[in-house]
């Protein structure tokens, strides 16, 4: 399955096998998250004022186990 160069704004153009493949890859990444982010820092840069968006991204990073620099 190769989605290289294709848009994922919608899944309407994907075949069933491609969607299944995405879910399989997601499962692999989900199991590897603790190994991938150990001792990692993520920087959040927002150029427009939006407290709700900034806090949402910050909370998501914390839930994934990242340290956050904003």
C-alpha cells in the first residue's frame, strides 16, 4: 500500500484495502509510541493567538508522553 503523494483529507478516494492498511499501520505505531517518545521534547509554535488550539495541542502532547516547550 502506497499513499505517497495522495491527499488524506478524505477517505472517499481510498480502496478498502488501503483503509485497512492504514489501520494496521496505526496499530503498529500505537504499540511503539512509548519507545519513540522517551525523553523527547516537542515545541509548539503558534503564530496566531488561539488559547483553545494551543491548549488542545499541549494536552495532546502531554497525553502522548512528550515534554512540551511552547
